[in-house]
C-alpha cells in the first residue's frame, strides 16, 4: 500500500471514528432528516448541553456537520446529506447477519 492510499484510509477511519458513538450516530441520523438546533438535540438525546456540544464538536472536526449561528441559537446540518445512505448500508449488513444467524440456528 502506498503512502497516498494509506493517508486516505486514515482520513476515512477518522470520519468513521467520529461517528462511533451512539449519541453521535443519533445526531447524524437526525441531521439526515433535517437541520437541528443544539437545544433540540439536547432534548432529543436527553443529555446536558455541554455533552451534546462536545459530540457536535467531534462531528464538526471530522467534517461531518456544519453549523450556522442564528441570533443566540446554533443550527447544525450534515455537510454531506448522502450520509443517510451509509446508514442504509449498515442496516443491510445487520439484516443480512440476522438472516444468516437465523438460518444457522435452524
């Protein structure tokens, strides 16, 4: 593997690592539906504002979300809306694994 390919794979791994937390996955799923303000996400997740802000910071640093300040509120959106398709692929993997497990236990 050459250096350029390794660098690209490392960047991809960083993006996936940024989403590798249930709360961050939840945020990304919600933002795939529509943009949300921090206060909405805080209520939806059931965590305090600082925790949600930290999760959003990780996602923003990875280039997954973008923010926009409107008055005293900050709204977040996905930078790349097609991330929803990634979750569809993950669901397909889970369904396939469940089918294989069910067939193996017959």
